[in-house]
C-alpha cells in the first residue's frame, strides 16, 4: 500500500519545504519527487505536514484514592489522536512492595487497548535491597527513563537518601531520571497549616505550593544529579525560579532537560477564586502560576532551554473531584489536556509569534523522541514510522466538554478559542483521523527503548 501526500508544506524541527511525502505500508518511503504508483493520494494543499505528536507525560487509568483517572488508554489515545498526538509516554507506578518489573508487566496489560504506540517512565517509589537490580531489569526490558517524585511523600514520593540512590544507579546504568520537583515536606506542612486554620477550599491549593517550593526542589535535584552524573529531565516546570536554576545548569554543561505543560502557558492562578464546582478542576500540581511565570516559560521555549511540552494529562470527573469538597487535600490532582496540546501551542505560541512552527514541531514531537530514545518516531525521514499529522491552519474551534473526546465532564480550557486543527492523522501509515472523524482503530504497541 503506497500513499502519496501532495501539495502541502512539510514542516520538521529543522526545515519547512514544499514536497511530496510517500508512505509505504507502515513507514515513510520518500520525501520528494518519485514515480511510485500511489494507492491513495491525499491533497494537502494549504496544510502543514508534520510528525505526529509525542506526548511525553500522560497518566491514563491512574489509580488514586478517588478512583482511576477518567481516561483509560483507549479513550485517552482517541482524544490524543483527535488533537494530532500519535505516541504516548505514560508511567509505571508500583505498589509498595511490588517489584518494578512486575509493575511494568501489569501496566503493559493495562495499555493494550491504546490505539497509538506507547512506552513508560518507571517509578521507583521506595529503595530496597532489590531496587538497583529491578532498575537494571527494566532497562533490559526496553525502559530507559525512571520517574521520581519529591512531593506526595505519603504515597509515591522519595526521601533524599532513596532519591540519591536512584540517581546514582540510573546514572551508572546509562539511563535518565525524570523528576516531579516540589519540596514535599514543606508543602505537606503548609497544607496542614491551612487546614488547621479552616481554609479548606481549592483557594488553598496554590497558596500551599508557592513558587519557591518548586524552585528549591529543582535546585536541589539538579545538584544531586550532578553529583551522581545522572542525566535529568524535569517534568512540568511551572515557575520562573525553576527556570533560572535549569538555565544555569545547562549553561554549565550539565545534562538537564525541561518540560512544561500547556496549562502553565495559557492559564494563571486567578482561576482558584470561586465555588468548588468551578475551581476544583484546576487542582493540579504544581498549581497554575502568575502571568510572569507563563512569560518566562514562553521565553524558555523560544530559547530552547525548555525542550518539550507534555500535557500531564490526568483527567477526573467533577464527581471524583468532590472527594475533596470539604478538604482540598483530598481533591485528586490533575486535569485532561492530551487533546489540546498542539492546538494551544499553535494558537498561542506560533500565531502569537512566541515560537516558530519548526520549534513547535520540535517541542511536541522531535525533542521528546530524541530525549527518550524513540528512534522510529518524531521526525519525517525515510524509514521512520509514518506517524503523520496533517494540520489545517484555516479552522477555528472553541474548546468545550460538549465537543472534546476526553472522558470527563471537566475541561480546564473550557471556552478558549484555538486556531488550526487536525485534517488527517496517520498512525504507522494508516489514516486514522479524517476531518474530525475517527475512521480506523489501530492497535498501539509497546515501544522498547534502549
Ligand atoms: Mn507531577
Ligand atoms: Mn504527572
């Protein structure tokens, strides 16, 4: 089966050119003039042809005390496809006492209903005599990135000695550590202080996670990673303070990468004032910040000191959020966004002149592929998987729960207008989305990374 995509502008992280793109079966066959006989021709006149999105940070079917996050791999991957995302990186979070490799096997089974290819960051949540060998076993099973939490200490967070051991082990084995960097103990103290004063609404959420609790954690983990010579990827960076520590480390030649999320770029902390039903959906961590933080993040994307944009997609329903109706500490943290990442970057980044189109492609596909070793993804080149997004810049949409595909009755971007939309999405050579319709349901596969 040969497909010819013609008439469009091919946009990669390094160039914009008008050329034909040819697909044979699952792979990109050629870019440029050729005389293959096409079984299907896609007219992409007036459109951009880009690599399918890679979302490096999603939580499908995540267990929490308020139930599972409301998208599973099937509904979440469908939502992602509608927004142009064709690869997901989710997480493996073991139970206490469970081995990392057992947790990885279990997680693979939970992901079999994904329509797109996927891989995982594996989370050591404790340090035992077996943890080092379990990390090594995961690396032999195709995992190269390990996620640690400095917050949520009562659940998955690590104490400093365990964090140190993970950085040392992963560094020695040639992997990478990704980190949720917030000062967990300080935040827990602040949360309990607010609760003791009777401040129990979502208003307390940003106030109990002030900017310095991220900045201090980022500074600390960068120092620990340097000491252990471990490559470090800092997830969901939200503050100007954190960025200054990251930029200093990068300037010093340390291997430190940073990710931010669309919500830190287009929303701010004014949303926490109001009734529970209107504010609980914004309870996600780190919290939304001030306009000056968003501006620092856009600047960092432009200067490429932030390399990737992930969504931290972790939706809940209002019913689930109500677990914390009388105590913000019990509100499940997270919000959906996998469907909106590219449209938000395009509208508020590219069209506002904050980033170029090629930079957008880099942060939403090429850089995640390079950083996390997805060798067949993230670019448009002969021999790579034909995961392709054909973007129509001439459409407008208003984000709404009434029209989104995420499995939740909440949307933190409700009412926000976006320009541009997916016209066609190809997953390994198969057209899956055509003008807003899901026309095929491919079977995603686990990607081994080495
Ligand atoms: Mn997190
Ligand atoms: Mn997360």
